[in-house]
C-alpha cells in the first residue's frame, strides 16, 4: 500500500491534513480529545469536525478554534512542554521532529539560534493541535508502515500579515522548510501553504515526485481548507496499491586527486549514509601521470541531487584539479589538545605537531576529531578543516 499526498491544487495546512486523515478513517472523537488536551498548556482550543462540500467535492473540515491566547515561548521551553505531554512516545517523537523543522526555519529566517528563537506560528495552541493531531492520525491509520509520496505544493501568492509585518507569499519560513521539495505559485492571490502544514508534509513523506506514479487508487480522503475559492479548496490523500516501480539508477562519477585517504573515507561513509546504493573508489592514473581516484556512486534518482551536492561540498573541486600536498623529512611528533569554538559551541581538538631540528613543520588536527565536529555541527568536513588550522 502507498499513500499519495496531493497538495497541487490548494496547498497544505495542518487542519487540512487532519481532515483528509479523518476522511480516510482516522477516529475523529479520539483526535478531538488528543488535540484539545495537548494544546491546553499553550492555550485552550475547541476542535470540531464537519462534512462540507467545496465546489462539488465532499470533504472533511477540521475547525480548530482558539479560545485563549498565550505569549510565545522559546524553543527549549516549548519542547520541554511537548515532552511532558501524556502521548504515545512515537507520536511525541515525530511531533517534535516537525516542530524542529519549523524552529530551524524560523531561526534561519530571523538570524537566531534554536535556543533563542521565539515562536509565533508554532507556539500558538492551534498549531500545536494541528501538528499533534496530524501525527496522531498518521499513526492511527498505520501510515508509518506504508510508503508516503508527496506531490508538488501549490503555495499561493500575494502578501500576508504576520507577527513580523506584511511579508510575501510563500512566507520565508515555508520556503526554508520546503528546500529540496517542488512548489509552484498560485493559483490564487492567497496563502495556501503554512509552515505547520509544510513541516508535517516534509516529515512524513518518504519521497516527493512530480507526478502520480502508475497506481490503483483504493480510497481517497479530502481535507477541506478554511478559505473559499472559485475551485475546490481541498487537500487530497490517495490510498493506493500495485504501484509499478522502475528500477532505473544513476551512476555518478568524478575524478579526485586532492583529498587525503581519510577524507575520501569520510566521503565514502557519508554517501552511503545519505542513501547511495553503492560507492566505489578506484585508483587511477590521470593526465600528466598524476595518481588519483575514480569515485563512482550508484544511486536511485530521488537521491541524485543530494548526493551530487554532497560530493561538491565535501570535495570542493567543482571541476578544478588540485595536486596533493607533499610533506618531506622525518619529524618528531607531539600531541597537543586545544579548545576551539564553532557556531558558539566549544570542542576539544587534538593537534599532531611535527618538529625538525626544534622547528615546527606541521600542525594538523586529528581526523577523528574533525569527523566528530563535522557530524555534530552538520558542516562539511573540509569547512571544519579550514576553520581549525
């Protein structure tokens, strides 16, 4: 069974997802109780489900009405409150991942750290209800056991009034959240994709495609949006079977002649971690009789862009060939620990220092420390190497 989330016509919002899930069979009474109870610490709400017809399409509308407003809070305090909720652990864990996507987008847009960013969108009680309600329904329908495919999102257009003033549509946070996904403007002068809806979409979709693949639709759910347009303002979710998958692959190759063995090993592991089907490194002789390596990656097409971007970032070549550094002589070795600061966080790094006749000829940080910092900071290894010299 495969689930297809279709926001091509009217975009996506948390309550639209919930409405579509209920249309597919999620328990509305349980959802109402879970949503109202979970949102209580952030402000009282009332949840109502009703069947509506949106320009000829019978759909389910989830109305989340805010009865109380509370001040926005910072991210750590917000997550602490979510962790204290009486919810199934997998629902709580996935919901926190959704909130983290929104928080990272907000912090990037406003130039703040996760610890200092304050929520306006996600901190509202209705947004909390939307996220937890959507994720609860997702597990209630056992969709975590199915493959979920997302189609391109219609984001609308024009401008919208927010806590930060009037901003263009799609909102900056939405653009950040949808990095790597396909979106299209219109078809109306209105906001169609919310940060909450797009963050849920990005978290639960296993794959994003341009078109619906060959499939047999078994069941269709429609979640209604609040606004009325001259076309059906609904989110469609298709439950399907017998999808025919192609077994096409991409073979991605590049010549490398300027990376150390450790850096090539790091790249090898990272490519596998992000979804490469196979990675091979072959010694080759390049022009001018230079020794080098042929990097060959076998990948599914959906991982192509991520793998290519990673190769560019980690090699830094962009097609430019750089001869390797050569160190001469036999040096005395000494190991010295030093504390460095990267992105406002302190790390301890061990440096290997080489001496010849009492003179320092090399001072290099240990690879394992660079790898640990790169993984923790999520920066490319070569950038960490440049920062720590």
